[in-house]
């Protein structure tokens, strides 16, 4: 995908940090976290292909987690982001891990990444896919009325938020705009359901965090993640659901910051060691 077509918001100064949202979401999902990071990092909030203001690839072109990873890597090259820190939620978390495998990321912090579900979790994702495809046959005005009913809004709060009873959670609702034949959401959800993160080395600090009230990608998936990324720092986010940026933006920002600092400290140690031995120090910061 043409990296110039990827919509993004940039704020702050310092080493670059790229934030990637989940399936069906957009860059604004990081709005409560962003102010807590811009004092130390040049933060790029990205709309992934097909979501927010970034167009999807044409029908027939590759459109899956790997092609999205290609697009984000091209975005980083275009903006001259050399080994940026990367953080992601759900689909964005899978992309962040794939960037870590490729050596593109300087650090990786992920929240409930896709690709680690057990048999029950995969069955749940396939069920969501089946219902989403059925929903494409329902007229849009009918879907919008159904989504605004009290039971539908209550279900959205239970599925997406850690504590459905909080005042902040009351605004949560399912978006039905993506439930149209050929939409990016409909095209991507079976790809997410099929995706399985294969164990491979990641040569940078990694934090994998899971909300203990995640009802979309179950917290038990963290066990599979730990086995496949054994060097990762594992974190349980108490009281958070599938989108912890909304439930607990303070903890999300601090875990991102912890991983970034771990990478930056390691790089500075390596630079001092290289200087002491007469080697050329790395030039990764921008």
C-alpha cells in the first residue's frame, strides 16, 4: 500500500513511538493515552488500512495481518522512523509483534494481541464472523435501530469494557457501519480468526499485557503468548477489558513507557560499550 495514503496524527518530540489500534477501531482509540506520552516521545497514531481515514486495499489485493504489517513497515520507512517503539491493541498488537520479528521495532508493547486464542477462542471469533456476515443482509436503518436499543448497548459494554457499570462505559456501543458486504471489517475478521502468531525470536524488549476482564480475546490466551514469546514481560491489567486504553489509560501509558525505557537504556549501554571498545555506536534515535 502507498504509505502516503496512511492517515495519522503526530504529536510530541523525541524518539518515535507508533500506536496501532484494533479491528474496526481507529487512531482516536488512543486519545486518552496520547497526552501521557507526548512529553517524552514523538507519537504517531495511525489509522490502519481500511479504518479511520486510511483507505482499504482494492478488492482482490492482499488484505490480512501480514499485508497490514507490510503497510506499517512502509509507513515507518517513508517517514524515516528507524526502529521506532511500537504499541498496539488486538489486531494492532499482532502487527506490532510482527514488526518486532522483522527487526523494524525498537520495542513492542501489546494489549490483548490477536493470534494466541485456543480452540474456544477461535470458535468465538468464527461465530462473530458468521453473525457479521448475516448482518450484512440487514438494511442499514434496521441495524442502526437495533444497535441503539438498551440490550444491544448493554451487550457492547459487557463485551468491550472491563466494568460495564462505569459512567465512562455507558457511551460504548457497537458500530454497524462496518457491517456491509465487502467492507474492511467483513474482509478482515476471518483473517484475524485464522491468524496464529508463530513463535520466532524478537530482538527487542517486549511487554504483553492482557485485561483480566477481556471477554473478546480471553485472558487465558496470555498463557499461549508467554510460551511463544518467552522473553516477553507479561502483565495482567486488573479491571480492564479488551480495550484497556479506554478502561485504564494511565496503566497503558506506563506500560508503554516502561518498555520504551527498557529499550532506550539497553541502547545507551550498548553505545557506551561500543565507545569503550572503539566500535561505532548505533545511530537509531531520531
